[in-house]
């Protein structure tokens, strides 16, 4: 089951990585959390995904591993290599909640895409999708997350 909602833009900081998501996303979060601790920052964590893994070769897939910051946040001059300030775009999103075990992130995303497809009321825009982590499953292996896919209503 999913809902559709207009979501405001989110200001974030993090890393942009290229390569297989199952390798790059954990690597990116390891870098991000280490950086955030050293700069005494904390905030919601997101992974932003660019490209369709059914079409784009794994080594060319791109992702951002990012942390939400306040609208008035300014990246320090001594921020370090690779960290950048970005914005997750405001858009109309189909939103699904998932519990992911055994790193079955792909299956959770596939289920949400299938649900939207079967519903028939919305079409995918091809813009980046992202997930917001509602729990940290790095120790337990069980993640709670919100998946957001940009959509637009199907025109009659």
C-alpha cells in the first residue's frame, strides 16, 4: 500500500557515489556518519538513487548518502573531501513504508514500484527516488524505511 503526497524540498549534506548500490550505499553511510560525528552533526538519513538498475549497469549507478540539515546550514570551509551540500527536490511522491530484513532493499523497492504500476493512477517521472531511514538496522539487520518515488497523475 502507498500514499501520494507533495513533499517539500530537503536540504542535505553528504556524498555522491558511483557504482553498485549494495556496495556504495553502506560505504557512503560509513563515510557520512564518521564525518557527521567529527562535525557534531546529527539528522535524518536518506539515500537518493539515480537510474534504473534494470537498465543502467551496476558500475554506472549513482547514489547520494545524505543527512538532513537546517535550511540555514552552511557547509564549513574545512568540511573535507567529497562532502557536498545538496537539495532533495520538492515533488509529488508515491510513498511506501517497508521493513527490510537480510538486506532485501531491492525487493522492497520492487514491491512498491509494482503496487504503483498496478494501481494505474500514477506514472513514474524518472526523477531520483529516495529512502528515509526510520530506524537504524546496522546492528539488528532490520530496517524500517520510507521509500519515495516521484510520480505524476496519469492523464486521461
